[in-house]
C-alpha cells in the first residue's frame, strides 16, 4: 500500500530569529517537495520546585500520534521537546520522555538547529520512506505505543537490531509481560476498520492487543489516562487508542487548551506521596 507523506513542524513556545529562519527553510523545502505540512506549538511549563520542561499539549500529542500511523511522517523540532506520561501530574523531565523515543519506529524525527540542516533532514526522510523495515506485522514490539507499554528492558534498546529484539523477548517473554505485570496478547478479533502502518509497513486492519491487568493501574498514551481495576483487560491499538468497558478515561479533565492553564500542579514525587 502506498502511504501519503507529511511533514510536522513543532514550533517552540517562544521563537527567536534562529527558530524563525529554520521554520522558513522547512516551509520552503515542504513546498519544493510537494508535501503537506502540519504545525504544532510546544509549551514550556514549570512545576513548583523543579526545572521547566517543554512539552506538547495532550490534544496535540493525540493529533500527531494518530497521524503518523496514517501517513509517512517527518517530525521536525528546533529545540528539545518531551511528551508527558501522566495527565494527573505536573510536567517534569522525570515524568516525560523525549519526543524521539515517543515516535521511534513510526516516524522520522529530526532536531534541526540551523537552516543548513534542513536539506539533509529531507534527504533522510526520502530514504526512510523507501527503506525495508522487516516489521513482522503479526506480532512485533515495534508496533507498541511507546508510552503505554511499561518496559522491563531499557526502553532505548534498538529493536531494529537483532540483539535488541532478542533482549526485548528475553525480558518480556511471549506473550509480552510488561514491568507492571500486565500481559499483552494479540487479539483475535479486530475492533476497528482503520488501516494503519508502522514505519511504512501496512498492518492488518483492526490489529490490537488484549492487555490483561494483574492489578489496578493507570494506562497512559500521552493524551489521556485510563484508570483500570485489577484482573480486567483493555484493548490497546498501535496508534495509542485505548478502550475498556471496565475503566475510566481521566485525561481531558486535567488540561485546558491555552498556556498550560488547567495543568495539574503535583509533580511525580508529590503524586507518589499523596496518591492520585
């Protein structure tokens, strides 16, 4: 299947002359290549007692992550950007992951620090779109939503390499058991009619995992939290979509669009001390 190609430009909260010159070069490159351009703006927030962190708003995380499973994507940042794990915690470095890890295996990310790097990024993207992924569409951990799966092994292990794949399978077994003790089994019956891809490799329609929880926990995907009791299962899809008849979706009520207003005040440390 042939997938459309798209460039996402993530702009900083406050752009200086350097950022603007890079953005101008990216817009020109997109027009020259005949690609579509999506734009998001990161925000910089600071919780009490910890350093500031630059993140994407949950609604923008959802928009971006859903999109990269439906088109081949180059995601351009001009500064460090992170993705918050839990919606009921104030954004911190400890409570978030780098955007590069969030997008890994599913889109090409490039941090561009000067206009001269734009052409290289677009050349890399052209090569990335035509490479062989060798993704095993029946059951491959590179299909996992990067925040939702709780890794036992080092999350930065390279699953494109055979040694990395062996380490993942050694640490998680078959079917996969994550760090929280939840078992990820490939579901037999599809629940959606969406056609998705992982890094350009089309996957079976409706493919998802039945995640069996050993104990009560929160499942995260970067834009919402699902509060689930123990000994139930949730459906988790490669694009981060979660559904469960036994759980509560918590995410949207903790955030309001615009300037980070409505973001929860508690840091991860405070949340652990005081519960949810």
